[in-house]
C-alpha cells in the first residue's frame, strides 16, 4: 500500500491513525462485558478441547460463524484468560481498519480525499465502540476493508496480477466467514461487474472465474455452518424496521440524531448533485453506492421472505463506502470556497460530537466491576448470587475478573443460605421491575446496599 508522495499528507494520515488508536485504548474497558460478550469469553476458554469448544459454540453462539471465537481462543491462550485483556483483540482489528479504510480511498482516487476518509474512520464513535467490544464486528470491518481494497486494486489494474487475485480471494472468503452479512459485498461486486460489462463492455470473464472460486472456498469452509443456520425458522432478532426508518441507522453510525441526519442529507445531496459521476468508466463510485443500497435491500428482502435479520452492527462494513464516497464527491465540487467551508464544518461538528461521546460517556452495560469492588472494600467474602439466565456465563465472567485476592464464596440464589453472620446478595438483571431481595425471611436484616446499572447488591445480617 502506497500513499501520495505529499509528505504533509503522510504526516496527517498517520497522525489521525495514532489518535484513533489512542482513543480506542483510552476507554477500552470503560464498560464491563455484556451477555453476548460473556458468551464469546466463555466459548473461547483456552483450556477447552476443540470438541468442548464446538459444543459451547453451538450452545450459546450458534447464530455466529466460529471464526472469531477460534481467533479469540488462541489469543487468550497467549495473553491469559482474563476478560479485560480479551478486549485487546477487537482493538487490534479496529486499529488495522483505520489504516486500510484510508487506503481504499487513495486506491480509488490518488488525491487528498483519503485524508478526510481517514478522519471519518478514526473519529467514528461507532467504530471505536465496536473496537472495544468482545464480538466479531471489528474483525468484520477489517476483513471487509481488505476485501474492498483488493477489489478496487483489481479494477484499477490493466493486467490482473496473480498476487492481487489471490489476496482478493483470500480476504473475500475470510470476510464472508466472519459474518454472512458480508456476502452483501460479494453481491455488490458481482452486480457491478455485470454493470461494467453491459455499459462499458469491460471484460467480465476473469471476474466470473474469481467469483466462482470465492463461492467454492466459502462453501467449503462454511458448509456445516450454513446447513445449521437454515434449520432455524426464526432468527434471534426481532424486526428492527423502526430503526431502519429512523435515518437508515445513520444516527447510530454517527453518534446522534443530529449528526446522523446531517450526514444522511449530505450524502444524498452529494449523490444527486454528482449523479453523472456515478456512470463514468473513469471511477468506481457506483460500486460504493451499490454496497450502501444492497446493505439495506438484501436483508430487508430476506426479512420479508423468511424472518427479520437486519441490525445495524451486522452492517458495520457500510461505513467503508460511506466514509469513502462522501470525501470523493466533495472533491468533485468546483466551487473551492464552498468545498473548504463544507470540509471545515464537517471537521468541526465531528470533533465536537467526538468530544461529547468520549468525555461525556455514560455506562451502557452492567456495572459488575464497580459493584464487586464495593463488596471487596467491605471485606465480607460471602456472596449469594441471583443472576439473569444464562447465569453460567455471568458466573464465569465474575470469577475471572480477579478483582481482589479475596476468595469469594459464591452460592446460588436457590441454595440454602450460607451459615454466616452476614453475606451479600448480588443480583444481575436487565428487567427494570426486578427487585433484589429475599422475601418473607424475618431472620435477615439489610445493613448495606449498592445499586449500579443492571447490577445491585445488598448486605444482609442474620438475626
């Protein structure tokens, strides 16, 4: 990958990437693990045999391909089975995505548009937060960016070099193996290849051979997963059509309704104003637009035919064409003053939103560590657990937090009360009507309590 020879652009590019990386690291364990993250952590226990690992995957993470958890299992084998350390794996994928996304823009058009693309990526609250989450979405973004990078590289070559073809096939299969939603990119590439053939008479034979190879290798490695998936009549997600209608997920992608709708209107306006550019044989703008359209059209169509599957995090790769196409279209604006004012305004509002999202951030996930640290300070080691199902995921997470040197005695809520003078009742539930207490027991008295987000504890004394 090579950048422009402009030294100042190189400096700005790497400066933005370093800032993006530092932003992820700054709050990498700001939130504790959510239940689906606990599932990945439980499945990826490095002490498990491969057979045990497969059974755990089928039990709690059946809807996701196994690739991310395999990588996580090997990563935890290197760094230790610790939930705080586990978050450094998605961080790595997120950081690498920053590098590649800017390169996609430069590969498409060798001007300074890649700087604004890199700025969008490195300041994206959406990418930053999912690079701090122990799920496959940062890996999906990274694999998608490599897939698109080598595809654009193939399109730009007059002769199809074998090494680029191999890389494209490899990262395509890797990408679709992370999450089947990434197949939307493949559908977009096939559609675009046929469009170029029909409109510009560009060669399609070599691309068809490549697509057949990709399908073959993808099915070879994911056949069992696909067979397992089609046995389910219903998917785990309910219909998310309300959030789709509310700005096509742009408010989520950009951190707020104001930011989301601004960028949605900006994108649509630029597409309309520069619509002739999308039908030129000198660029691949239409390919990026096709990804955006197909990202909504394909899963919504599947939802109408079979069952709802669409959710914003499964479309994290849609940020790539959005971040690439907006700067490219802005650069097409002839009015230099308008272009400068627009870029300056975009940078100003993005940085303002970035500041609020980072430095005014609130916890959004259960506060296990804060609650357990409070218990630890009281030096009373007996804990009775009342945990939301599946409780074994929560218990595995709590035991591996290693908050203190105390050897906590964990007792299930249903078990007989410990024969101690005092003990903690530790509750976890996302139900707002949940009440953390023992009912109808006159021998118990509450002498202390602490309530945090989704987690609550009460210290009982025995009369």
